[in-house]
């Protein structure tokens, strides 16, 4: 262990790979105690909320998809739900099923990208994807096949794999025929085996002991694993209270945003507490509603049975390192779910329902692969957007990530693993545990560690 001195020590990592966006981490260690951990997100503001104002009610669906090239559907469908809510329209039935299918495609490609290319190298001891691809070629190739299957769903339903152009208010510009979906079903059957193999592969990783003590926050939908809709639901960190929910329209009464000095991304509090959204939260809150096949895979992978609708049955997984297991199970589930939707598909009578503009306020939320994404819009008499608020999951998670980093580094110091190289590697892994899409809120670029002592 490096002995603390009165001098400040600074460690800089020019680039942290395998995350998307720009940010820096600043750690202050005084006499062996972590006194500060600040995830400094310094990307310039992107002003999406500002330039949505004055737009027609039909425009945010396409504009917000440009926020993220990995999860554009999440932004599109969250915008759809909020604007349709403002206009008094509900999209369900066959169109609703197609939206869920499109979302499955995004989950497959995005979660697979994270599991195979961003996160797995940490468990395999590789610093870069080149080493992973050379040593574990079959696993990387399997991940690419899975991702391509997810992309194919987005191409058929969305018109293209990145920033889909076929989504509109009320549904789609065009809906597919059964014959157009048939090739997807053939690919998905192959993908189901690949997804199973991925779960088994990931289950063999070595998972360090860790626990995130934030409240878990995800959507919940009666009778199904929440993806494209649901009610915001909280599982408190103390475990003493049952889950509680609130309507989407009350989201900003519970989730409050605040500016912090060290970041251009807003931090969030859920009823005054830190919270975590994403795969761990979804599995804890809705895991009992996964398909029997997905639950079997979770058990074989070593995940405990999730709680049953907030009761004491089951166990909450709070280990951020095991989030990769949940993502692998979610890929298996969404492959199976996509097959189910395609097998029962009947083309809707019309590709969309009319969404006529009217003055009002609307709220919408969906589960992006990285967690709960909320949109809020206000429309004037002409259907123009007068107010827009977008709260992405990665912004909500920043407080929990900082606390997680502080706890992990403190534990490493207590074990004697205190070299700058050890701490840098530990922090990189911890960041990637949470699947950060940093451009939606950060790209970890620079690690700055200050060490000092109160002694003279």
C-alpha cells in the first residue's frame, strides 16, 4: 500500500475505453480515507430540451432519437407516450405489440453490445477488445450475431438500425407484413441458442463482492416484464418497506434534479434519496414476471429468485458486478419475447392511430436498456411544444455511481490494494458495471486521485 504523504498525488487516465461519452473521475484520499468521489461530466450541454420548444407535436419523436445512437427507440417511444398522453390517445393492441417488438430489438442489440464488448473484457482480464476478440473469438462472434439480430428487427420495423425513421405518433408510418417478419423469426430461433450460451458463459465469470445501497427504481407492468410501458416503482434500499409506486404524471414530484458544481449533467434524488435504475432494479422489481425460460436461465446462472411483487419471497441482487448476468438474462428474455410477438402477429388495420394536437401536458416513461427514461411535454393551442423535460437513466444514476465508487475504493484501501494502477482499474470496472451512456448525461476520460495527510 502506498503510504499517504502531505503531498498531493494525481493520476490521470487519458481515455477510459468501452464507455460512450466524456467525463472524469476525481478522488480525494486523506489518511487512507476516501473523502470525495466526483464523477465530473464535462460534455457541453446539448440543449435538446431548449430546441424542442416551439416544435410541432409530431417532431420530438424524430429529434429525440438523435440523443443516442445505441438506444434511439427508447427516446422515440418515451416521446410518443408523453405526447400521446398530452393529446389523449392510447396506443395498444397490435400496434402496441409492434412497439414492444421494436423495443425488444433495441434491448437485444444494446444489451448484447454491453455484455460482450464493453463489460466482459473486465472479467477476462483484457484491456482492449482486440485481445478479447483474439482469445475469445467464438464469444465475440456470438455477440456480434446477437447484435445483428437486434439490428435486423430495428431495420424491419424502424426502417434502419440507427435512428429509426418509421416510428411516428400513434404507431408507424408503415407496418410489416407477416412474410416480412418470417425471416426475423428464423434468425431469432438461432439467437435463442446464442443467448443461452451467453448466459452460461457469463455465469462462469468471477464476481467480486459488492453491494449498492441505493433505492432501486424501475417501471412495473401487471402480468409482464416492463419494457415499453409501466408504472414507476421503488424498492427502498433499507429493505424494511415494501415497494411503492406512483403515476408517471407524478414523476417530477418524486424525482428532483439538481445542478452540482463538478458536472454538466444534473444529478437526481428520488424522494430525497440516492437511487439506481437499470437491469438490477428491473430484476428486483419485475423479475418474477420473466418467462419461465428466462427464470430458469437466471437460476442456472446463479442469480437468486427475485422478490415476488415486493414481498419477502426471493432475494434482491444488489451486486453491481452481477448486473452483466441480469443483462444476459434480459437478452434471452427479449429474444423469446420477440419470437412470441412475431408468431402471433396479425397486421393492424392501419399503421397508426390519429393523434390530433390539443393544449395539454403529457408524461411518458419506458425502460431503456440502461434504465428508466422519462419525458414530459406541454403543448399550446396549436400543438406546439412550450415545455420539454427529459430525464435519462444515466443522469439519475450518477449519485449512486459516485457512492459506489467511494465504497469500492475505500474497501480496496482497507485490503491494502492502494496503488494508483489498482484504483484506476477498479474505478473503470465500477463505471462499466452501470452501463453508462455518458453522452446522454458522460465519457470517463480522466482519473484524478489526490492523496494527502493531515500530518505535518
